């Protein structure tokens, strides 16, 4: 110890000197121009719904009653067979790392599920288990894209697509979506919005925030366009299974080259907080993405993976199918009630649990201001359209029918009272 002190000098004095140098670096005194944070990170925009959720929680803590129609999280608890499987895994000490690509039994179970439900053959070696669909999205983007590349997305669409892309130095190119195509990207719309440097196209079915579903023919057309132009097609199927009128299909029915399908146990299976998702990827990309996973997050939560094995049990599937019918009932209660209040919802969403609504004509507020005032003055939380893009975002809000019918009815009553009281800027 004495020798070490003699070698480096007094540690306290050296630390103070180092801090002084750092202070000068940050202040620019020495002209180094050091930035405290990366500009790409600072450019990431907030997820506005999370701010509103936090504000709603604060109001509840102060004694206010809030009807939550903002957050995309089912109100149902995780199905009991999944809970039991997770508890069993913990009791058995199954808390060590799994392979980076996931628990082999879970990869096999996911592959089997595609075969049994969708009549699609997917080798388990093409499945990578990830920390939620968010982890899957980051792996696919990291494997395919370089700074300066471009990716085509729809507007409106899930906000984290463009935020993660920007964080990686990739430019999101937004294609405007409207009711004439059920707010979905088609091959014709994609071709019209195409610019040089596009390396991938991202679509979602069912979609957030609109609940619209891509047909098999539309998916095939998009895949053919991407193949012809040397781009990958990335299909987000996180709401798969939550389908009401449309056919419940998967993009994996297409030829697998240059096709990446992302999914999760969060929405249909009711495992939001467990953070388990997956990618179904082309064979040639799996080893690369496994290497990336080893370095980015080592492996997905082990007890959660064991719990997810029970998601495919017959008992679990019966529970979540009952819940799907409950979501359909909620949609059918909320949709006509909102239209009656003057909200503009041109199409009937065929999936997910969202309604993307144009504000009534008498509302002169911007959607962000409307959502904030609706929360504070009427106790109803909704998501402003600014979370989902730029196209008429200030005139749209998203409603999530993730609450029981009694709460939906109360939310509608409060909305009606608020609108009838006059809403002005």
C-alpha cells in the first residue's frame, strides 16, 4: 500500500487535480469542445404518453379519480398458468444465464406455435428470444443499418421506431397514411415515398395507434417491392392474436429472405412487465444477431423465459381468447360512443386495442393541450397524436380500451360533459 502511494502520489490531491481538468474540459476553457451528452441521444423526443401517465398518477395520489384510456397495457393480470410457471422456475433455482438466443425449449415452443396456429413452418433456429419487442427491434436495426442509412415508416406509427433509428444515426422517412388505405403502408404508397438510401421498411399489423391490419396480399406486395429495391421488410406483429374481424395471419407465410418478424408476449399473452419478445429472422442473420445479443444484453430474463413456456398451454390460450372477446366488446362500446361525441374515426379497427380519433370540430385546442386539459379538468387520460408522427398529429388523440366497460362508460360521460362545457384554446 505504501509503495502504491509512493508510485502515484497522494490520491486525494490527484483526484482533485483530475476534477479540475474535467471542469475545464466541460467549460471549454482548454478548447477541447467536449460535450456532456451525445447529440443523437439528446435529439430523442419524449414519449408524451408516459409524461401524461406520470401526471395522472400524481393526480390519483392527491385523491383524484382518473379514467385511464392512455396507456397501451392490458388491465388483466398475467394468466395464472404463466404465473405458476414463473414461480416454479424461481423455486427450482432457474436463475442463471440462458444462451443469448434464448432458452432452447422456448425457441422450439414459439416455432411450434407458428405451425399449430398459423400452419407456417419456422425452424426454431430462426427464433431469437429478446428482452421484449423493444430488444428485438434494436437487434434487427443494429444488424441491418449503418449511420446515414434511411428506413421507411408510416405516419402515424409507433413512436419508438423513429426515436431508436435517430439514436442510431439512421434517418426515418415517413410515408403519410390515411383512411383510404386503412392507415397502412401499401406497395404503392411505399414506392411513392421511396428515397435513395432506404435499407428497410417497417410496418405493424395490427398497428399502433390505429388498430388496422395488413392483408396477406398487401404484405406480399410490400415484400416484393423491398426485395426488388434491395431493402429488408421488418414486420411488427406485437399485437398479433388480438384480431376481431380480419384474418389472423403472419408475415412468416412469405418467403423468409430479407424478412424480419418481431413479436412479444406482452399484449396478447398479457406479460407486459416480464419483458420477453422474439424475432423470427432469416437463417443468414441469426448468428450475427446472436453475437449482438451477447454484447448488448447477454440474455433475456431467465425466469421470465421459463414462465413464457406456459403461454402456449391450452389452459392459457383459453384464458387469453376470452380476454380477446372482452377487448372486442370494449371496442364495440367505445367506438360508437366516441363517434356520437363528434370524434372522427373513419375506419373500424380490426385489431389491437386502440382507437385513433380526429378531434371533434368544435375543439380548437391542439391535441397536446387537449390531452393535458382533459386530464387535469375532467380526469380522463388519453394520448396526444404528437406521439405517433407529424401528419395531422395535432388533431388526433389515441384511446386505449384497456379498461372495463364501467370505466369506459365513465370516461365517455366525463368526455361528454367536458365537450358540452365548451373547449377553446
